[in-house]
């Protein structure tokens, strides 16, 4: 395995760069088994349950969301000022 020396992970740890084409069939299968072992421990949830939770989360917070309710004119830092000067 080769390492690029760059930090590719969010924690700043160096991740090895692997060219799959350079691996033997045995190594490829071992990598697949290792990945499947990680995935088997993940907690599974029904998509319908996840969608319901996401919908509820969004609805609970929609009153606080400036993209939904807007920003009051007096508190909008991006409000264009009236008037101005045009130099030609």
C-alpha cells in the first residue's frame, strides 16, 4: 500500500491510498469481508421511520428557520439601502 502523505480523513489521520487494481483477488476479498463486518454492526432503521423523524424534526424547527419565515426588514444585514449615488 502506498500513502500520499495527505490527510484525507476529518480527524487529520493519514489514510493510505490503495490502487485496487494492484491487489490480489485474496486481498480484495479480505477488504470486502472487513467492510461487511463493519456494516453488520450498524443499527438498521426502516426508511419510513427515518423519513417520519426527519419530517418531524424539520416541522419542529421551521418557526426558527429564516429561510422559511423570512428575516425582519430591520434585522436583515443584506437589505439594500435606498438612494445612493451613481457616478458616470
